[in-house]
C-alpha cells in the first residue's frame, strides 16, 4: 500500500471526474506518494496548519499507471511516484488526517478514522 495526501476539495473533484490528476501530474509529470512511514513527515513539512486533509490508501498492484520509487530530491529516501492519472478503483481506503493538539500530524492507518462520505 502507498499513500497520497489530498485535500477534501481535491478528493471530491477526483470522485466527480472518475480519475485523480493533481497539478503535480502536469508540472512534475507524476503524482507524489509516500510509504506509510513517510506520510507524517511529508504532512508536517508541507501541510502544517491544514485541517482539510485526507490520506488515500492506494493498492499498488491496481494502479494502471507506472509507479517508480525514486529519490529525486536527494533526501536519501525512495518515494513512490505515480506516472499518470490515478484510477480511483486503486484507492482502497480514505483516512482523515488531522493534526494533534500541538498541530503535528502522526499518521497511523490502524488508528486513523476512515472517511466514508
């Protein structure tokens, strides 16, 4: 399973369109994703202060586009990138991602609330 952080409005739009194609697909040519262990760090660096976030749990073997694990920013970590639009049938779970009382994100799929809207 790989994960992608998404805003609630972007997730609603993807569901209307039947495919997820964020701006990064056009600027970077891929969709940024993370492993379970990387989600919290990414969220805390890029999304501090946000309260409208979800995490998509994506089943890799159901993604139609190519997935490449790579370290494009010399962080000494391989991040999964989806090189194409994300077919929504590959999304198996949608979690609400909420900061704690100190504003920090600590993603743990086993304890996160699943979104069912």
